[in-house]
């Protein structure tokens, strides 16, 4: 398959394919969900406080250009399916997989890492996934949430949710088993309690 000059970049003096071309190449091997997670990672806006960059690795338009440019490439069907599901805002593959499971189960699509603005106009924390209309924030708790300092921060975050009148739904790895059905059930229950009805 042809490799165009603008599909190669240099990292520490070593020529490598660009993120968008690498994403397309991986379509041969990854599942659609894995490809969406990789695409979300490519287009996410980094957090300069924690990372040494402030620009996404590439844009959705860059990924689409690869699809349009390489007709007949293996994995193209998966890439076309995946690009429709890629969103800016996901901070981890687990957040992406949770979002995909939620949407496939018929829940409304959540917003990603959008700050809660309190009635006082102050900006509060940013839930991993949220439903502003229903005042529900969903937090995916990774392995690091077991350490002492993180536990203190998690308790403070829960208190903050309560203070602004939002419900917090905490999801961990165990909720992601069985195609994330336990996670979806927990989120659906919170939505129904907040007044959501499917189809309305």
C-alpha cells in the first residue's frame, strides 16, 4: 500500500508513520471498538498540566483523509464504521468502551469531560461522562483509585457532587464485565431516577 510523504514523521530522529496513518494501518488488526478507542486517543485535547503537549495527535479530518485516500486497503470497512463513533473528549480507552456500551444499550450519548458549572456560576470538576440535563456525572475508577491520596480526592469529589445537586455514578473494572452490562444497568437506573424515559 502506498505510503505518502505526509504520512511519515520523525520521533527522536526515527522516521515513523503519522498517528492518522498508524490508526488506519491498525484497522486490519483491531476490533471496531478498539479502533474507536485508538481514534479517541488520537483526537483528544491533551491536558497541558499533565502532558508535554497541548495539541491533539491528529484531527477527525486527518483520520477521514486517510480513509478517503486509501481505497481498497484492508480494514477500511472497520475504519469507516469506527470513525462515525470517534469523539473528542475521552481521556482513556475505558471511558471510550463505557460510552460505546451505553449508546449501544439505548442510553442517550453522554458528554465527555465537560465541567459542571454550579448555580453560583463557578466551574467545578469534570465528570468523565455526564448528562447535564439529568445532573448525572459518571466516573470511571481506574486501578489508581485504590491509593490513599486518590481516595481522599474521590471523597472530596463525591462531596462536591452532592453540593452542586448532581448524582455521581462510579464505575469500576468489575462493572465492565459481560459487555459492560452491570455498568449500563447502574447508569440506566440513575437516569430513570432522574426522570429519563427511553423514547421521550
